[in-house]
């Protein structure tokens, strides 16, 4: 049925008047948007201190809020929470545009890169008065030419995490070296438990396994050199890392490419798997399931007696200051506060999956797990930050991440994968 | 012969300002000054917006594709590296050719399955059977959802351990994690929305179809299928053209569903996700990402030119 065209039901309006009205409205809206965008939300006073924070999940977010609440200075902090991944992804535009005075970030290649390009403020003057940070912390917060740009706050180790109650039930003990570890995996397989939970959906999770293996098989110095782009990815040393990894593939959870780390942690909680190479943040999943006490870890075992186990991977989170903050004095005042043990204590009361970077941080509220983490890190001679913080991010996320996923999909392709990484590395690093 | 008015976006070749038909004078001189000014404003302002917000950035992208800029620092520090980005993409960048393959698969799925399905549903709904309004609404409902939301909804269905499909059929298929099948799973999710969109466009066209033609055909003894293919389909040529254009554009632009699933990795690579992964985010390989975007532009241009030739040839 064809329908007649309906007549315009507004006889007094001509089309012209309608269009004029629309243009006027659009113009007003446009002008007010232009004007409003410049000043932002509520009128800022000179005391306002804007803080950008990337804590997306509930526990870290509450921990940070508690930390800022303890601030006694004159500045009035105003926190802008942004989802974690969004914050990290937009960091370049953020810093070159209109950054908050103080913002959360972490140690590693990227913080040094920002300093080199003049995107963050120099904090060496307030660092001089900081108490409680060992030399390794100061080094992690500095640029190559000795200026401090980061105020460390918390950090956490990566290790092999397991549930002591389940292990006790089956009679498992933490392995000291590779041979013991392989034997343990065989035993678990015999008991119908998948030995190693494994997730790789985000592309970054397997970097943890790669880092640990590289630190154990080739040592800390080689790892740093590889991250700097100074070593061949298709050379024998890196090939040995994957030879070692190949031996564990039969014991890893299959279908890892569709699994998130949270799902991997859940498999530990439901006793489907025996252990997981992950960071201490797995505690957040255990806390949510009210099994926070049933979590323990062991250091990645020894693979080569000549290298031992003195390197640990422990990413450091902290705060940086924008290059041109609107409230510079307030920012430095706040950063001085955030560096104190008292400040980080408030955060640790709520988020027990990390430990304070300040050695004077109170260990009263620490769980057994946190105390163990402190001990393990104190014994380590060298601390690495995690692959995607230690090397160029355009190399880590666009080359290594997908390459590791390709390896997990088909381990036999490793030679061509490594050759391809090397080619892309040469193209990116120059 | 009644021709259907295009009720969705007009085909990209329309250049006359809206509202002017053949009856008014074309020459500007014959209009009074107020009309002339209004006309000029109506043409100039959108043109400035399109040139400024679409063309200039596009040209900027093409220029940047010859650099290795990382988004930081002065524009004057940008170094030109010639065609290296392009050679890298085509030779040593592993996700590129799978992405091209996936884009083509996406295009084929829309063209061969979901667009014809939408047209078929439109024909059925047009017959105004009992409950056709209900069908119309329920088929169209997915269209109002954003792509990201569609991806999220289908995640709940497709999840390996906790999803509805695996729960109902008792299977353990890793729909989104298995690189051999996840592109097909994503295409089904996209088709779910795309079908409703095409259905509505085609329905609009069908409503303008003169029933006298259909009656004439049935008098001549043609069944409903023959009537459709020999009469309805050719008569609805303008609508068909719009639908073809929309199908092409959506296929080449496919992005949000796949991004929401896993940022376009592990079998779900699409050129749009590669561009985003390189340009946006910490990676900030602006030069490299711009080269990918330029290649996407070229690929789309090939298809659009091909299609325009069919359109123009048909009009003659």
C-alpha cells in the first residue's frame, strides 16, 4: 500500500522560521560550549590541587581516597578518578594537554621518557628530605642523569602463587629448582589438577612468565639489555628461554588466549588449578572471595645455579608532578605527604595486595603474605619492573604482546616468531 | 511509477542543498539577497566543518604516515622516513594480512548473509501478517544498541566458562578465545544488529512500492518469489543502492564490537583495530598507525569506486 505524503502539521511555521530557530539554538549551544570548556567544572581557587588517579577497581580506589584523606596541608585536593586502562592509554595526550597537578604513574622506562621530553616536573628538591627509601627505590625513581621524578608509593612482587590449604591436602611443597618444579607438575597432573593456571587474553599476562624465565635463564643484566633493544631476540639466549618454557607448556591451562587473569585466579579458588605465575594483586580476587588468608607464594625457582634467584620482578607504583602544575607549591606539599610512611599506611589498611615502598611503613596491618613479600624483596639484589614498563611501550604492546600470544597459540612457530620480533625491533628502536 | 524517497542518509553523491527541487530556479542571481545569503551560509558552514574536521585530518594522517612520529614534542621535530612504515606493514607486521582477510570476510558475511536476510525479513514484515509490528520492533531493537554494548551482550552469551551458549548446549567451545572461530562469532554478533538496520531501510523502500505493479504481476500468473525478483527488486533500485553503500561502509569500518571483545587480537584483527592499537594508547606509534589508516583508506576507496561505477553505469 503506498501512503500519501503527510502534510507538515505546523501551518503557522514556515520552513524558514524553523531553520532560523535551529541555527540560533545551535549557535548559542556552540558558544556556551566554547566558553564553558575553558574554565571547567566548579570554579577552582588558588588552593585547589587537582590529582589524576587511575585506580579503577574498588579496593585500590578506596585505598587511595583514604590516603589523600590524611593530608593535613593547606591545599585542597580534588581527585579525578579515571579507569585504569583509559588513563594509561591517554597518558600522552593527557600530559601534553591539561594534566592534573599530581597524577598516579609508575617507575620504569616510561617515567624516564616523560622526564626526557619535559612532560613531568623535577622532584629532586623534595626527594632530598625523604626518609625511608633505600637506594634501589631512589634509583628506580630517577632519570639517567640523577634527577628524581617519581614519588614511590607501593609495589608488589611477582611470583608463583598457590593456596596452602589445597597444597597441604595433597602434600605438595614449593620447589627450589626447575627439576623439582617439573616433578611437582607431574604429581599434580596425576592428581587431576591442572598444575599452572594461565591467562593470556590481554596480551600482557604472559610477559610475566617471560620476564621471570629470562631473569632465571639469562640473568638480570641480559634482561635489562634485552629491554633496551641491545640484544638479539632471535639469538641463542632468548631461544633458551623459550626452550625452558616449552617444557612447562604441557602443564599450563589450555585455551589461555580467551582467559583473563581474574578467571585464572578463580580457577585457583575452585581448586581446578594448582598455582599461577602472577603478581600479588591476585590478592584482590582472593579478598573478594573471603579467602584472603589462603594465599601464599614462592619465588620463581632456580633454573641455572650460576645465576641463582637474586632477581625479582616488583613493579613500583607512585606519583608524579605535571611539568607546569597550576598549584606547584600545593603539589610539592602533597607529594611530600604522600611519601611519608603515615600516608602509605592508610592506603595499606584497605589494599593488602601491595606493600609500601617506604621501608618505615608500618607492618602491623600486614598479613603474613605482605610480610613475606617485604622479606623476599629485601633479599633481592636486583628488581625489574615488568616488560611493559621496562621497555618502549610501542614495542611491548604492538610487538611482544601479540608475539607471545602467537607463541601460546602455536609453540612450534617460535623460531619465525622470534625472527619477526627482531625485525620489528630493529625498525622501532632504530 | 512511484520511486521510494530515501529516508535514511542520502547516498554520498548528493550535492544539491536540501529542499531544492527542479521547480525552483537554479541560478543564484534570480534569488533575493536574503535567500542567497542563507543558501551560501547553508553550503559554506557544513563545507568548512567537513573540510576542517574530515579532510584536513585525513590529509594530515597521510602526511604523518611517512614519519615515525610518536606523538610527543614539536611538529618541527618530526622526521620523515619515506615508505618504511608501508614496507614494514606489508612485510614484517604479523597482524596486517590476517586483518585484511578478516575485513574481507566481514564484508562477505554482510553481503551474502546478513543484508539479504534483512531484505528477506523486510519483505516478510511488509506482508503485514499477524504480529508484524512486534516482529518489526524486535528485529530493529538491536540497532539502537551501540556496537560496544552489542559486543558486551554477546560476551555474556559466548563466554567459555560462564556463557549462555555453552551452558545450554553443554559445550566448552572457546568462542571468543579460539582464533579459528572467533571472527565468525563476532560476525554473528554484528549481523544480529546489521540485519535489523537493513530490514528497516528496505521496509521503508517497500512501503513506497506501488501495489498496482504487484497486482499486475499476479494477474499475469507470477508467484510471490517471481514477483519479488522480477518486479519489486528492480523497481527498488534507489533503496538497493543505499543498502549496498551502507553494507560496504559498515563492513570496512567494523571496529567497536571487536575492540570490546579483546582489542582486536588473536584472530579478531581488523584494520581499524590495528590503527587504534597503534595510534591510541601508550604505544603512540602515530606514524605507523597513520600508514595503516592510509592503507585502510585506499582499500575502502577501491571498493567505493568499484561500486560507484556500477551505480553510474546502471543509471545510464
